[in-house]
């Protein structure tokens, strides 16, 4: 080979390398991360959803004004800084001036005001976001990138609320353009991923926001666009199917790891299992107080004392987590063990309570009745394995008490139609929250009854006043004492029965790194994630 030929060969080789480096990513080059999520989707509208699981998904599309990590510690996000009035009735946020929504429109104070006003608009039928925003009165645009948010009463929990994507700013232009399709065929935020598609009961797909340049070093340890090009959420509500998808390589990570499989996965070199105590509200049981017979305290108290919650821990929850004592899980501020023995398991005492209330056993039928009317409980839950196992366990204890416990397991749409209309006697509940106000306001405040998240339909002016007062208390000891009083009142009135404070279990392949877990252990975020690096 002469000198000219050698130089030409080297030049061509170098040119080929440069062409390869400059070539756009192919489908094979794309970094895809697939997460098998244990719960479905009612709507991807962050301001309207009632599903905690949707927070995991839409938190990648909708940025928030502040970030919270760990619980109680707040960092700038879309808001660069903020001030709070002494009575916590006014928050002033200064906003970033270099952010755009995915549709190219500007993020500004008008968009924040539009989002918050939309949440309290009855036409939105807001659920979780309505609880997070609290006693909202108004927002005032002070300048293009400054806004004052005001409340009708003190709201010390608002920084917590505004750290959730349910209050993440939406693109006003996109909401107006999509109309009724918003939340189903499209959502537009400012986050690190852009919505691509949603197939109901199947998957949600989003792609990297290549223009994302604000990030959050304090929370995620990085800024700029994510490393993951394509983020897929596979909706796999059946635990066995979800686990099989992980073991077959169909997904890279799952939540809701079946309890019986934790030890096996943990011992395998092919998977990594991580565990967090869940913040918020654990597995429990709601009594609808606007439908007979659960409108009677005697019936609620007897049912509460007839459930063997200790045995339930092993049979239903596979020994994971711990027995619940109140509406707050043990990792939450304001939790106290003072009510762990409220309404203890005592089947004989439960029977005596019903006897005294006139619900007596009919020896011919083996069931209780009063004035010829049987003691019947209409129980509704989503048709999911854990819900079914819980309902079956409850049915056995109720049969021993002489209660006709009728189980109705339905798809999400049918279930929500019934419970929002208040046609149930009982329903199961579980929720993740990061501030006690969110728990108590969601479950017990009158503003969330009548079709909202308070499906106890518990409407009590004294309780409303207690909840509203507690959220305005700045001193932590005094606020904790106020929440103890709330828990005492709830125990006395047997508004709910609390079963299990869960742990949140994740399993992944060893290739998945740098996933950030937000929301007190419940919310995996993949902005900082890498795959195979």
C-alpha cells in the first residue's frame, strides 16, 4: 500500500467514525425504561385524578413550584423562592423566567393562576388536587413571573400541597385546545418528559423533553434533559402478571412486589428489592354514614370490634407492614400510638352491642335482623387481588357476627360511579400523602363529601373546624396535639377501621440506577435514572 492509499484509507475510516457519532439515535440506540405499575388510571388530568398512582406517572410531565425531599424539606423548582405570611394565609412565589410548556407556550404566573382556579372550579370535579390546595381563595398575578396565592383561612400545609404534581401548572392553551380530551389523549406540562400516548388499561408512553434545562440539583443531583429517551408505564394490576413481566424482561422495574416473593427476589443476583415505609394513609375500611345501617354508631362499632386485624396482617398482607392505629401511617408527622387499642377485637362485645341496638340473631337464618329487616352491608371495591382478599377476610368475620356482608368487586368505572353516588355501605381505602392535613381533609372534611374523596360522607362541623384550625398552627408540638384530638374524635365515632400501615416494595433489574423515590417512599421518579450505565 503506497503512502497516498494509506492516507486515503485513514481519512475514510475517520470520516466513518464521525458519521457514526453524528448519526441520530435509532430505535435500537434509544434508552427505554419500562416500569410496571400496580394501579390503573382514571384520568391523566393531574388536577382531577383521584388515583394516587397517577401521581407517579404525571409527575414526569408536570413540574411543581417546589420539590419536597425528604418529607418536610422544600427546594426551589418552578418557583425560585417564596415568602409566607405569618398567619399562612398568603404565599408569594417568584417563578423561573426561562421555562416553556411542551407546546411552546410560556410558563408564567398566569398559567399558575389558571391551574389553581381550574382546580376549585366545580366543573373540573377535582379530587386529590382539591384537597391539596386547601381553603383556596384566589391567586393574584403580581408580575409575569410573580404570583400571590391566598387562602380564606390559615394553610400551613400548602408548601406540601404545591410539591405534588396534582398542583403542577398545566398549559392553559393545551387545556382549551383539547377540551374534553385533556387527560385522555393529551396532557401538557413543563416536566422532563413529554406525553406521547395513553392506551387505557395498558400503558402510558412519554419521551424525553430535549429542551429541559432547569432540573433540580438538590433533589436529583443533576439538571438538563434526562438520560432516558423513552419512559413507558405498563399498567399491570395483577401481582403475578407484574412479577412475571419483570422476570421475563418485559419491564425493568415494578412496584407492589408480591409479599410472598420478596425473599426469593432479594436472594437473586438478577433483581434488586428495595423497601420504604409508606407515608400517608394505610389500608383501611370506610363506613358510608348517609346509608343505613352504617349510619348507626352501634353498627360501626360492632363491625370494628368483630374484625381480627392481627390475624389479617399475615393472611391478607403476608406479614408485611404493621397493624395500623389511625388514619396516619407511622412514618407521618402527627401519628400517635394512643389509639392502637381503640375498638379492640372482641367478637362477644361486638355481638352485645348489636343486641342492645336491636339487631338480634335470627336462629333460623343465622343472621341478624331488626323489625324483620336483615343487617346487610353492601361492600364495594375495585376488582383487584388485594381488594378481593381483604373483602373475603372481612366476609368471614362478618358472617360470624351475623352480618350479611355482600361483596361487590367491579371495574374502576363502575366502582367509582357507585361510591361517588354514596350507594355503598363500606369500601376499602388506601392513599399516599405527605402532610397530615392532606389525610384528614381528604377523608373527613365536609368539603370532600358528596362525591369527593370523603366517601365516608362524614359531615361534622366540629371536625371541619378542627381540621381547618390544625393546618394553621405553626408550632409543631401544638399542631401534633391538634391532630391527636382529631384522631381521638375519629376513634370515638368509629368513622373508619384501620388495617395495615404498608411498606412500598420495588424490584428492578441491576441495570436500573439512580431512581429518585419521592413522596415519602411512594413516588418513583425517573428523571435522574440511567439504564445499563
